[in-house]
């Protein structure tokens, strides 16, 4: 190990959280073992954390939007709902879901076992989803929709925060996309599952098929919730299924990625993270980016209804709703992979919104079946951009973890107000064309693009300021020390400067 590497390793290992010593917990930090050990650690996380997160997200969104599938099989008629009441039961979920994300992520940054916390929440929303099947009136289903938002609030920003505690900046985007594919796949296979249940279960045991939809999906979610407690990792310093050396490596590599230890100071309280996040203007801008973006993509809660406008029966409608989401899933992973390779964020997020805008323009221009169905493919790709939104937040607001956790909760919680507003934008009286709805959504995506451009400018400016500060440090005595170190290691001055270059924002 060179002098420079040794000093760098020592500087980062000083600040990691102590772990129980099951042997030589520094053995994976040596020059010979480090590269292979890091690849093995990432593969282990990819095999265990990522599939678990994807499956939970699939179940999460299937449970949440089951009500839209149930609508096509008589839910409104059986419960005696008006159009406004149906829109309200969609919107009411976000009344608890949005604000609850902030305290949930505050709790997550404070507790030591996120696996238990997230697993318990999965069980909670599975139970509430199953109970939706026993409702008999508007009040009953409203109560279920209110309470399902509380446990669900812990999941998406919570998992994104957990990913940011394990993966480096250059690894995070593609993992976030794989995770987000759970949502996209749920829209595809959720429709197929719904089609099978709604077609075969009508009248079984004297129950409507839409009730069986909630019973079956809720039971599956609860079962997987218990597995989640065992499958998910905790934090790098205390995950039970890693040995001491792997836990230390997990901490050191995140510290090196950010230029400081990925941990909160001992005197930092749970409320300090909230205050720091609110004081940072980047948090506020990201909140409005997310809100306007999700308003522009709020068609997701009405996707089966939009597919029904193509003129086919319910079963064919569900089957036709799947391919656009499968296409979006493939685009999402490829986009995130390239975002990680290039380190670029703005165009990998906003360009997909422009594709959605094109899809809206096509739908506004024609009611022909081929044109409208093609537009659905374009519209679903908008979530390729949203999949990287919290990744960008994590890159732009990296430390301390308490601030990052709250910022992610604020951005996703406030952002989902766009979904709540969207529940009223796609008004049934505007169908089957939904021209007014599409114009509102289109304008929202334009606003989101403008705000993202502002964020990109801010991050470029902050990077330039850091360049200037480092340049000042490299002049005079600082330059002499670097030149001396370069000679000792047998490298050029330029190579030594590149090694010393610190953290930079990704934009």
C-alpha cells in the first residue's frame, strides 16, 4: 500500500462506527484484498437487498392501486359511490401518506434496525389492504384508505435512504432504478393479476371478485412482510448477516465516496436533521420538482381507465395495460445504468418528461386506437425520470445522514401532493378524450423541467466554488507539500492533484 493510500485509509477508518471484532475486521481494507472484497460485498447486497426491495415495491403499488382495477368490476356500484366520492377515496390516501413520510424517515435515521421497522410497515399495509375487501360503504373504504397511507409512507423514501447508506454515488442510480422497476412491473403484472382474479373469482363463496382482489393481494403482502424482517439489511455497522470485516468495509467505502464518514455526529438530534434540511434551498426546490412532476404523471392512478378508452372489454383492457409498463421498466434500467456510467443527472431525468409531453400531444391530436395506444407507451416512460429523483436528492444533499433522510422524506412526501391533486385532474366527465387533464399534466412537466434546470445551475455553481477553494489551498505552501508527496509516491503533480480532488455534486 502506498503512503497516500495508507493515509487515506487511516483517515476514513478513524471515524467509522465500532463493530464487534470477530477476528481481523481490517483484513478487507488492504490493497490486495480491497477490490475483490468490495465487489463481493456489492454482489451480496444486490442478491439480497435489491430483490427484496423490488418485490415489496411491486406489492406496495399493487395494493395501493387495486382500487382502480376494482372500479372496473363494480366497486363503485356495490358501495354506492359517486364520481366525486371515488376521486376522494383515491386522494385521501395522500392526506396521511405525504406528511407521514417526514417523521418516518426521521425515525429511520434514528433507530438501529430498519429491517424490523420496514417489515412491520409492510405487514401493516397488507392487513389494511385486506380489510378493504370487507367494506360495505363509502365511510368504510375511506377509513381503510386513510390508514393504509401511514405504513406505506415508510417504504419508498425509507428504502431509498437505506440504499444511500450502502451504495456509492456511482452505484446508486442503477440500484434505484431496479428498485423502482417494482412499481413499473406492478402496473404491468398488477393488471394481469387483477384480470385473472376479477375474471375467475366473481361469486366465489358469494363474494364479488373485487373483494377477492383485496383479500388475496393483502394476504400475500402480509406474508412477505415477515420475510422482509429477515431479508433486509440494517446499517453498515450493525447488519447481522455480514461479518465484522464486511461491515467495516461497508462504512469505509461510503466515507471515501463522500470525503467524510457517513454517520451523524454524537450531539446531532433527530430534529436537527429536519432543521438542516429545511434551511437548505435545494430541499425546497426538489420538493416542488417532485410535486409538479408527479402531477404531470398522475395518469398512473387512472391507467386502466385510460386503456379502457381504446374500446375493449375489461379483460383485454387489463392485458393491454401491461406492455407499456414492461417497456418502461426496460427503459428505466438502461437509463439509470447510463446515468451511473456518465455521472449525469439532469438530462437522464428531464428528457423522459419531454417524451411524456410528446405522448400527451399525440393523445390530444387523435382518438384513433393505434395513436392512443402508442401514446400510452410514451407516457409510461416518464417514470424513468422519477426513478432517479431521490437519487439526485441523495447526491445533492449527501451529509449528514440525518439531513439526507429528512430531505428525502420531505421531497417524496411533498411530491405526492401532486398525485393527490391528480386524483381530481383526471375527471371522468372529461373522458374519454381527457384533453383538459392532459393539458394540465403537460404544463406541470414544463414547470418541473424549469425547476430542474435551476437545480442544475445551482449545483454547477457550487462545484465551481469548491474548485476555487481547492485551488487556493493548492497555492504556496500547499503546492510544495503536494509536489513532495508526488515525488515520494513516484507520480506526477497532476495525478496527485486528481487524488486530492474532493467531493463534487452530480448534476
